[in-house]
C-alpha cells in the first residue's frame, strides 16, 4: 500500500552545481549531482552505496544545509510532509536530523570532547551513557580533539550524533579506521536506532556492510541514483536487480567471484550524454544516449530505459 509508512525524508531530482571562475574570470558551473532521488522511512536503514566521488557526502551536506557557499542546489526535499527549506534545515540540524560526518576534521578543535558530544541538547547522564557504549574512557570528556587517536575521534563523532533525539541519523562512512569489534558494535547500534523507530541513512562504499544492516539500498553512480532496491533484492542476486551497475556491484563481491567491471566512473564536468553508465554498459543501445529518468519498477526504482 503506497501510503503505509510514508517516507520521513523524500528527495526528488536533487541537483548540485558549484560555480567557479574559469579562464579570464568567466564564471563556470560544474554539476556534481544531477537528478538524484532517494527516500528514507522511519524504522529503516537506507544504505547509500557508490564509489568515491559519486556524490554521497554532498547528498548528506545538502540535507543538512551545509553545502559550501558556491554550491547551487535545486530539486525537492520533503521532510515529514513539508518542504525542507534552508531555514528549516538550520532549525532541525542536530535536533531532528543528525550527521556523523565522514571526516574527523568536523570536530571543533577548541572545544572539549565531552561538551561536543553533549551538544546543545544532550544531558550529562546521556553523555556518560554514549561514552560507555562507544568505549570512550570518562577522562576523554576533558580532552581536546587533538589528544584523540583517529579511532577515538571517529567514535566521538558517532556519539555526538546518536546522543541527540534525532529522527534521522545520517552516518557518512562511519566505520573505516575503527577496530573491527568497535565497527561491528557501531553498525549494530545504528540498526538498533532504526529498530527503535528512527530513520538511518548509512553512507558507505562497502556493499557487504550495507547487507548486514540495511533494509533498502540506494545505488549512486556519477552523482545520481541508478537504483533503489530492497536488501532482499541484492541477496537474491542479478535476476532481482534492476540496473546493470547494481548487477556489476553484486558480481564484484568476493562471494560472487570477484568479477571486476572494466572502465571508470565519469568525472563531473566530463559526463557522457544520456545514461551516465552507457560507456561501461554491455546492454546499451542508441536509446540510452537520451536522458534516462528514474522510474518505479517492481517495488523499487531504476534509471535504465531497458530495465523490465
Ligand atoms: N566544494 C567542492 N567543489 C567542487 N567540487 C566538489 C566539491 N565537493 C565535492 N566536489 C565533487 O563532487 C563530487 C562528489 O563528491 P562527494 O559527495 O564528496 O563524493 P563521495 O562522498 O561519494 O566520495 C566529486 O567529484 C567531488 O570532487
Ligand atoms: S540505460 Fe542503457 S546504457 Fe544505461 S544502464 Fe540501461 S541499458 Fe545500460
Ligand atoms: Mg564521501
């Protein structure tokens, strides 16, 4: 039933461009995200997967309203049934929508760790609980970020996001650099947060991580979404998947024979016409050189004119 559990956040046709100066001080625009659509529901983990440079972090920053000042974005973001405007993003940031950023450079170097984790809305008691959960020693509360090891700093970032009562938690590649047992605990905790009714967007380039905790998987390629599928579709394999790139990701997994996909993801500014995957796609035809829209298919979404 389409209206059952509507998305907490729905993004339709998001595009992000950066304006920059070219030769002779002429202004140029570089489109890095184009026509990207995703949706995430309360009680679910949406994994956003894609290789480096596919637009995952920019999507997170666009939702939070923290894109750089030379970024121009367009498209629609609907959060709890209302347009997510820039003033609303600022109001909800850290309160209803929390980010675990990809880089530890997001920690304030001049503020003690305990204060940062508590943030504007957390209590001392909640701070102690998350410290315990993420194996942070009580003494760490009085340290500054430069005192922390890389792994500790990452755990502090996660603690900062999960202490809030946020309905939507966006975790941007939260596990690299962590001890495997802490990484597993973190992933389990993100799942638990979803089971408690929050919505979690887990950004990762690791498909096997997505398999472990996600309900839905959004596949990014060259700054756009090419498929939105259930994790079950990915478990079933190629016949249940809608897009040739998703099938290639599946085939590249070690358990499926490690079959590499020749070629490279295109760079922003050098995108091919029509389907961005066409230069690597074994099924391309002349039709694929026209614009290909994202469409609903078999309970998911796909951007491929030949998917059926
Ligand atoms: N401030 C910026 N100015 C220009 N291009 C940018 C900027 N930030 C990111 N990009 C470009 O946007 C694309 C997507 O970046 P990003 O979202 O960080 O990728 P991902 O997180 O998937 O690795 C990349 O090609 C990157 O070079
Ligand atoms: S639209 Fe064409 S080129 Fe693109 S993925 Fe589908 S078949 Fe391949
Ligand atoms: Mg990133």
